[in-house]
C-alpha cells in the first residue's frame, strides 16, 4: 500500500485530489469548554485547497453537515 505522499507523487496527470476534514463522531456540538455549547462549527483549514469538511448534525438527528470552501464564481456555479 502506498503512503499518502507516494499516492500524490504517482498520480496520473489530470486526476483531481479532494481531501476530507473532520468527523461525524467527535460530538463537537455536545462539547462545552466553559462558554456553552457551540451554535455553529466550521473547519477553517478547508480554505487552502479542494477540501470538504464533515461533522455531525447541529440538531442531533444523526445527520451530517458538509462544509465547502469555494470561490465566488464556484459558489455561483454550485448554486
């Protein structure tokens, strides 16, 4: 099995890489570090490349929140 670094260096030209940050099992919305429970969670590291973030649903229904960081033009095309 290739290491992540080897996988990037041996990719065929024209392939696209998408990374995923976060987890649906961290229980972020249930945590309280003294300021109360969070109302909204965003993974800020996804603004550096083509990435998406995953976290558990804010309302606790076992759903998934998916975060995207896009340019203005990409947002318009996505919509």
